[in-house]
């Protein structure tokens, strides 16, 4: 893709929009986005013209924000270094698919990212486009990549950080080592396009399940081998030859769909939603024209969580209902409290894990459910519940 094509994707019918205007529109529009859209096909995300038309048709604030931000970042990048210096792939296009994952799981993007730990991480973030966009959404972010294998040894991320006057923390971590994240805890991590570059994906996912509440994961998958043998229904991983896929020796494991789902389950995650894009009929591990990508939204089985479903609650003239689910992930009991409109907390439930209905949700009121430890001294997780606009 040429730079001209890349910038054109961001323009759409809004070529005069600034980044600050895009963020304002995102903030204004996000609460009003319907959550029952018809699922779009993969081609809309892979073809620039169709992506632009899809964005204009759905008026998706998250996708519009991504496109405007992508254009703005390229202007900054080219003011500092030639195009060949920068990571060549449009990482912000992933936001359209992530939005589908959230819709299917009936979860709100900002609520998911604004949990008790007050931090998120973009792992394998290349030049940091996603990390810097998330920071503009007032989310504290760590950008984590391995400097020796990064496209420009993280110099691009450092240039953007300075140009944007950013507070994003840039950390170099080798995921193929017995790494640690220095005791950090994250509300969400983004692990996009990294898993098949890892020698030991089991260890990495297992480690991250102790570190983060949620994970947005994407990786290449395959439905059959090059000779036509079907593998999609079997829990299989294909080990690539050193130059077999894109002539890139850092490509290792390509999973079948069932193989990826089993890996997710065995490493301490619940799969909340799954979307595949690309060549979804006869994808293979290595052929460039038969490339399929799986996108997953995961929730840790190890880190304490509390959720509400549905959320936002469908609008009703009187009261509506949502189901509150929680898990302390330990043998110790927890306590669930609710605060209405910021008032004094009320005890909602007491148990290690469970689900209970809240059938008294009223329009125009703000509800925050908080999961505490047994002593009611430490917040383990929290979720804000709102009602959809009528």
C-alpha cells in the first residue's frame, strides 16, 4: 500500500478533521452507538475502499477515530523520518475488528479499560500507534516490545512519544525469555499479531493471564495444510519452516481454530468473543494469498473480575434488568457492593463467585458495582452500569 492510499483511508468525508476534533466526536458519539449491528464481512477491513464506505455507513466513532489518528500520525512520522523507516503495516485498522469483539461480548471499550489497576499495555506495539491513541483516550499505557527485534529498534516509538509530548512508558521485554513484568497489573492488554512470532506461546499467555483482566488477541490461523488436509476442527499447531511464511524466520506457530481455542483455555483465559477475517474458507499456514486472522477477546480466569450483562442495559420506561457476575479467583469469599449516583455503597452479594440479577436499573441513573475482598478493604474489580439511550 502506498502512503497516498494509506492517508486516503483516513480522510473519508472528513478530510478537514483534526485529531482533537476526532476525539471530541468519539467521546460524544460512543454512548449512543447501537450494540446490535449486523456483523460485517472481513473484506471491509482488508480493502481500503470498502473500509471507508463501511465506516461512513455505520458512523462508528471508534473506526472514525482510528482513521483520523492514522492520518495524523503519518503526518508526524514523515516530518521526522522517511516512510521506509516506519513500521509499514496499518495497526490502527485492527480497531474495527476489536469493536466487533466488544459488540459480541456486550462490553464497553472504555469501561473495560478503566478497571481497578488504571493501566493497560500494548505488547508488540511496533511504533506505538495504538498505545498513543489509547493515551489520547485518557488511558495510562505501557508500550512493550523487544528492542532488538522491533522494526526500527523502538526509535520510531521514541520519536512519536517526544513529538506527541506523551507520557506512555516504553519498555523493552523479550517475550521469548522467562520474562517478568515487574509485578505490574493491567486492566487490558493488546497482543495483536504477536502470538505466531513467539517460540513459546503457551508460556506467554499463561504468564499474561496472571497479569491482566482482559486481553485482545490476534494471530494467524489456518483451516487446512498446503496439500488440502483439513485441520480446523482439530486442536493443532503447525510449525513453520524458517523461510516458509513471508521469508520471515521469526514466524513459528500457526494454530487451527480449535488449537487456538484450546490454548486459550489451558493458559487461564475465558474466550468471550471470536472473529476471523481474511480468507476464511481455505486458509493455510503460509500462503500469502490464503491468510486468515483470528481476533479474540479474552478474560482472565486468574485475575478477579466483575461484569454486567447486558451493559448498557436496554432502555425501559420504568426499570430494567442486568446480571452481575463476579469471581474472586481465590478460595476466599468476596463482597459485592453497589453505589448509585455516587452515593453510599450498599451490599449486593457475598460469595467467592456467582451471578445475581439487578432488576432495578433505572434510566438516567449511574450504577457502579465493586468487588471487594472479604474484609471490604481492597477493590478487586469494578464495573459501571448504564442504560442505553431511548
